[in-house]
């Protein structure tokens, strides 16, 4: 048995696993395409652990404050896409999501920010919704 497999996951049928993967993919895609901070933050548990490019946020609240500032500085999102996606179903209520992403936005000063990188998240089902309880991303500027 793999390190990330739980004996409960072995009881899931192929169709159950496929359904969970589709639900997590949908939640991850909706999160990536969020147009405002409130929507983006709704895809996290209240005690989520967040790491970004080697920085560990001290609390979810500090991360949320930064996200709210970031979205308030945006005038538009130009591109939000996953180029490659892998989902490992651990249990009926837990899945590991890994992806390569590209993201581009224009801020209120008309400056464009282009990012690409890798993204990992541990999704848990909470109150019927898939939310991230852990997230890590590493990114580099996109090549022109």
C-alpha cells in the first residue's frame, strides 16, 4: 500500500473514485478562475495551511488579508489554466491535487503579471464542498 493510501480508499469503486476526481477537478478549476477574494477564499478551510514560493503563512487570516489586497489591485484576469493535473483519491472525503498552472492578470496600474508554476493542495470535503486544508505553490515568471 502506498504512503498516501488509506485502507478506506481501497473500498471505493472505480465510479466513486472517478466521481471524486471530477468533483475535486471542478473545485480546483473554479478556485483558479475566481474573480474576487471572497470567492477564492471560500475554497479553503478556516484553518488551512498555506505555503507559497518558500513562504509559510503564520495563519490563514494573514493569507486571507494578502489575498484580499491582491484581488483589490486587479483590473482583470487574462488567463487562468491548468496545463497538467493529477488527483489522488485518498478517502471518500480527502484527495490530493497536483497541477502545473499558468496565470496572468492586469492590475489597476495596467501592469501585467504572468506566472507559471506547480501547485499542490490537500482537498477535504467539508459541509458537502471540496475545500483546501493545505496548499503549496511554487512559481516563476512566464517565458515570453
